[in-house]
């Protein structure tokens, strides 16, 4: 299985990018992982929230294959602990799924079309984080999940 994370907009801060690079490197020892960045929408300030979500949604859906399982990182999604998340990933791998895709939306969330295509929603917290920080938190949790699955001494209960 491959895991892909789709995110809107580039990472502006070098410290955040360094952390992201470090965890992506670590994650590469366990699974094929791809970070797919969709550039910020041009002239977004001239668009309504709905129009911006629609344009971002079209770009997101172009990157999702019909056989992909799509999980939105959404504040209204299901919350899981790290061990539960590792079990979720193991179940997906056991099904023979080729690609599991997670998406970090833009500042206003997702379009209705993206919600309709999604197979599920996952919340990292009830708190709101910047879309740049979410990338690091999520990739670290992926790495943590795989260390849990391999009984490696990274995660402590």
C-alpha cells in the first residue's frame, strides 16, 4: 500500500519543512509515502469562501484515483488515539488497498464534492491548527503508527 497526503499551499517556514522532511524520511523505512502539494489558488482573495472551496476541491479530486480510499483530515472527523490509528492503518493494509489518500484542506475546508467522494473523515484534535502544522503532526502520527505496528520503542503507553 502507498499513503499519499494531499495539501493545499506550500510550507512557508523552513523549520516546519525541516521537521516534515525528517518524519517523511523516517516514514520511508516503513511504507511508500507521497506528499502532494497543490499550489494556493491565485487571486483567492477575490473569491468567496464557497468559490475557493470549489476550485480547491476540483484540484484535489483530480489527484484522487477511482480505486483510492480518501480520508479527509477534518475537525468533524473521528478522533483516534495513536494505537487505534495504527490498527486502522493495519486494517487498510490487510484489505489489499493500493493507495490510501489523506487530505488537508484549504483555509475554509472542503467543497461538497470532496465530502461526497470521501470514504471517511479523521480529526487530529478538537483544536484548530495551521494547515502547515497539520502536515507535520499527521506525518509524525503516521511514523508513530508504524513504529507501534512493529513494536519499536518510539511510542510509550
